[in-house]
C-alpha cells in the first residue's frame, strides 16, 4: 500500500466528502407524503422510525429546507462567535425571564410548549460516533460530551431526566417524548413540531453534516434558553462547548475543505440563533394570547378540549332549544354561541343557597365529577361567580395563532425544497462483500441498502441456529440452546469462561514468524476497525428507556474511550496495524475497497455486525446476544497468545491489552453483558410473563450463536455435514426462513 493513501492519526477530519444520497423511488413517495402532512406526524416519524430509508430521506429534505435559509454571519474564531451568541442571549434573556415569572397557568402553557425542544436537546449527538466517523478527534470530543449528557451510563442523572424533573417541580407532567400522545399533551403548536424536526433530522445524518452539527451544538448550549426558562444549571457549560468549537475551527485551518466547512458551521449557528429567537417569540405570543383570555374564552377553551367526548352520552340533555350533542358535534363547534347559551341556561342560574346546578354537578357525587381537572374546575367556579355578580359576556374570542406565520413558512419550505444531491434508484441486487461493506458503513449516503442489510442480518441469524444443536463443541464458544433462567445463563457463561477460555491456556512454546503473525492480525483487523459498532445506536433519543439500554450504551462508550482519543479502541487498532506497516485508508473511504492488506474472505463477520447495528429496535434481542459473544471473546487463551506473539516481534499490544483488561469477567464487559440480558428479561417477565421470556430469550441466543458462527469455522463445517436435527418445539419458532 502506498503510504500516501494511508489514514493519518490523529484524525483531524472536519467533514466527510460531499456525495450523493441514494434512495429508492418508494422511499421518495413515502417521504413526500410525510412532508406534506401534519407537522406532528413529521416529528413522530423522525423520532420513532430509526430503521427505514424513508426516515433518512425525510431527514435529508428537512435539513435542506432549513439550511437553505441560513445566512452565515462573519466570525473568524471561537471568541468572535461566542460574542455573537452572547449578544443574542442578552437579547432573549428578558423575554425568557418574563415567561418564567408569568402566572401559573401561563407558565404551565409555555413550559409545555417548549418541552418538545427542551427534551430533545443533544439528540444530534446520538450517532455522531459511528464506524464512518471514528476515530476523529472532534467526534471523540463530541462523544465525551454526549456521554455526560446521557448521564455517563446512568440515565437518571442525564440531561433528559434532569429536565423532566425540572418540569415536574414546576407542575408540568408529560408522558415520555416517544409516547404517541406526547405532542398532544404538550399542546404543541405547528411551529414547535417543525422546529423540533430540524435537530431530529440532524441526528439521523450527523456524519454527513458534521460542520452543521458542531454549529448547532455550540449555539444551543451557549444560548441556554431551556436552562433560563427552567431555572436550571447547565449540564454542559458554554466554555466546554466552546472548547470543541475552537478545536474544530483550528483543524479547518489545515483542511482542504476548511473554508467551506467554516461557512457551513457559521450558517448553522446563524440558523439556530434565528430558530431559538423565533421560538422564544412564539412563546411570548402564546403567553400574551393566554393572558388576554377572558373567563368566557377560558371556558370556551375547556369546552373545546372536552367536546369530542361530550356529545353522545348527553343526547338527552338540552340547553336552550337544542340538545347538547347538537351543540358540540362537528369538527368546529360554535364555541361563542355555546358559551353564550350556557351563560343563560338553567344550569348556571344561582339558587337560593348561592350554588348553581352546574357547579354542583362537577363536585364529588355529581354526575360530572372527575371530568374536569382541578384547574378547569376552578375556572368554571370563577366564571359562575362572575356571571352571578353580573359581569357582561365577552364572546369575541381571539384564536390561538402563536407561531402560525413562521410555521407556514417552514411548512412551505419542506414541501418545495428538493436537495440536488438525492439520487432515486433501486438498490443493486448483487454486490460483492467489499462494496456491500462500503455501503453499510456509509449508510447515511446509501440508505437504500437498508432492506438488503436487514435480509443479510436475518440470513446470518438463521444460519447460526445450526449451532443450537451442535454448538457445545465450539473451541471458544458454546452456542448450544438451553431454556433461560438467570442461573442457567450465568452457569453457561461461567463454564465457557473457565472451560474454553481460561483453563486451556498454556503459554506458546513456539512463536510463529513475523509474516505469519502479521497475516493473522490482518484477519482480525477488519472486525477491530468497527469495534463497538454493534451497539452504536442503542442510546438514541426515543428508544433509551430500559436499564439494559443504558448498560449497553455504557459498554459502547467504553469501546470509544468515553471521549478520550487515546483510549479509543479504533485508535488503538490503527496503532497496532501501523506497527506492522499496515497503513490503511479509513474504512469509509472509497480507497478502502481496493486495499490489499485485509483478506476478502473475512468480510462476512464485519458485515453481519454492522447489519445488526442498523436495527436497534427490531433486532435488539439479537444485539444483546451478539454483545455477550464478542465481549467474552476478549478474554483468555486466544488474547493471551496474541499478546505473546505481538511482543515477540515488537509489535504494538495496546489493543489486545485493553480488551483483556476492560472485558474482564469479574466486573468488566463480559460480566456486564450477561447482566444486561438478565436485566432485559427481568423487564419482560414483569410485563409479559414467563412464556414471553423464553420467546425473547431464543432471539437473544440467536445473536450469541451468530457470533459463534463466524468464530467456529471447523465446527460449522462439521455441523453442516451432519443430519439435520428435528426442529425445536413450535412455541420456540421465530418464523425466520433459513437462508444458506
């Protein structure tokens, strides 16, 4: 290999090369339908669907629509940029402070409206660390901050949990952000949903938009709108966000794409300053509208909330000359006329004891008790008292239009903006392993590969079931199937550790020559260059809600050095290879497909791992099992022999030593991997019972077997030659066709 094409360390990459994004025509049709629909549906699609090419295309079009309006402001260094952001913060601070000091009802309304943006802050970092970006220095800096924002493996101390607690302390109770009714409960206006779509879109394409991501990251945390509004201390101080910004700008000075990267970064900062200012302005509009509501208008708002549920069961109730169901039927009932009629109805007439029928009906024992919450009941009481005191009606209701003008601008941009780097064509049906690997590593550019990647993952999992009956004979693994209990799992893991990994170990008495050691290391290298990738999507917003998620995300963070570039496993393997004079391009690069140092026949293992990683929801169980296999593989005989061979020839041993240490069986990744499975299946048992546990377990063990399948070559060959055993009982079937 020509050293001039080698991938240099430290990696000061400031952006990936611009390239087309490939999608199928079907994805284009789906994406257009979503973008022409309701903003709330756009938000939900970007948040909930993390596995389809349609979501990638929606994200690309959202980014194009927003970024097309971005006008970069002059700024040559981090200090100048920080000064611009401080100026915007000073301009916004009085308005935000006033919103926080508003009356209880108004503040509640404002906090709910802001919640979708407050609770997704930092989501753009979810997959910035991936096979296509590691071991970039800047990506590692960002990942270190991401790990902190995620609570360093303890979600309860992360940013999302902190902000939810702050909302609760201020009296705002909302479901999880991924819940179907989250936006409804938040009362999200169209502008809020559209603004939220931008950072969510960025979270889907972070490798392709690294300059924009850094700009957004700095601008959001430097402005600190949500901390101002919630009265909380920042989890990520502005000075630390600025340090990453400054380092990135320094790298652009020596980058061939530096001027364009700086322009993109500055444009993203300008866009975020505009968006945050725009949203604070909308919150002010909302507060002013609510503060201007008369009691009649507030009653109308309550009626509007309950009208869809009120008509049919009140058909016998009449108000004036009409049935209640006639008043409230239809999509847009005449609320002013209804409130006027209710004011004059017998339900609001004051009795001799000072009460009225309506207020009695909503109290305990009344026919409408429990329909209205405490705040709504208080509004009705104040309204009835005002009517009794003779206050005249004010039925000129002003509609809530907060943010609608800007929302229409962004909605129109989403409908009409067509990025010129999108290519629509069906995915190639026949690709060699090198090209297939290239595309799944660069999945942001090739989302149309996802269907084939899913098929490839399922095929590998199905083939691996061969070891359910023949796996006990593995040299380093035991994938033979067994019924799950926590004790049975731990007994199997212990037995693999002692019987297959530790007890057989004897120091080598003969060390292979240099060329053989180099060749053997080259057979491992491809898998090492994507170390940790099987778990890189586990901590994403909207799906990180189980203890097992946090535990697995913490393992991935360890693989990436928790942001410390010197401890990053991808950095370590590059040092090992360099000590052998194996100088490779980055695996994302086109040149990597043509390198001759790594054998063709071993791509299947790495392809299977990356394919699994692309489906963190539908193949979650399998990822847990695969994780157990690969983390145990770092222990015992094989690893110790490799260290012995590398040392004899004075090669770098840092990668092997790191795994031998961090994967330790006492408290390291190997033990944690079993604990993750137990934690997950404990949740399944509590929610769905023992039968569901065994179904979920079978899929987990498929994942473990799929790792063993690529390790135990001789065992697999022998098993294929044996008679096919009878199938497992039907209740263990996973309905996956075996693909050979």
